[in-house]
């Protein structure tokens, strides 16, 4: 028996070519060809080499895809959803404040005209508005009850008064608008 140096198949001793892979085992006179494998060679057919290289490329691609997909945010995480819980955000990144002064009870709607927040209170109160520096801003305040006291509204931008209005009417309402 003769073992094929390429595929390892056991051939009959009279075989000139390997019965499995057609590798030449002996010359035309029947002399065995010294086909011992060299230690540093990659002794296999070109077809097998191509299959192995393609397999490595496919496995690498699949591994990269799995890693990439597992490190990306989910569609739920990537949505930019802003929810309003009704609270006022106190942050220095918002330049506008509404200052409402009245001895009695008052009610106000304020902020970007397309997105107003409501606030009710008594006395003097300064409220930070969730508006960007380029937004138009409106403050509409009303008295609760009938009182001749002054209801005064000031709109501050970066600490400076940019608009103000007041009323002493018993059922008074004050509106302040500012367009940057």
C-alpha cells in the first residue's frame, strides 16, 4: 500500500496516480516519486486553498456582522423621543426666564408659542423657560379673583429684561411677547 502525500489515501502499490485525488505517485517505469512533504509547505490543491480562504473570509464577515449588530443601539434606543412630564427644567442652557409678580393668585401659560407650559402660583416667582435662544417666546398671565393690585410680567433673556407688561384691572390679563 502507498499513502498519498497530498490527501493521505491508501492506494495499491501498483497505482501510478492516487485513486482519490489523482496525485502522481510513480513515474511511467513504476518508480516511486519522492513526494515527501516539506515542513514549511502548504501541500494541497488550489481548489482546497480557495475553499479555505473563502471560508475564512465568510467567517470573518459573519463575526464582524454579529459584533456590529450587537454594539448598535436598538431602534427603541435610537429614537429621539421627548416626553413632557409637566415639570420645569432648571438649567443654565435655557436663556429665558419669566418673572411674575402679583400679591394674589395667578395663572400663566408661557414658552414657545407652539409649546406652552402652564404654571400657577402666588406672589413673585421666576420660572425658567424650556426655550432655545432662537425661539419666539410668549408669556400670558391672568389674575385669579378680582383685585386691584398690579400684575406684572417680565421676560428675561440671559438675566436682562427684554420685555415687560403690567395691569391693575381687577380681572386683568397680561401678555408679553419676544421675537429674537
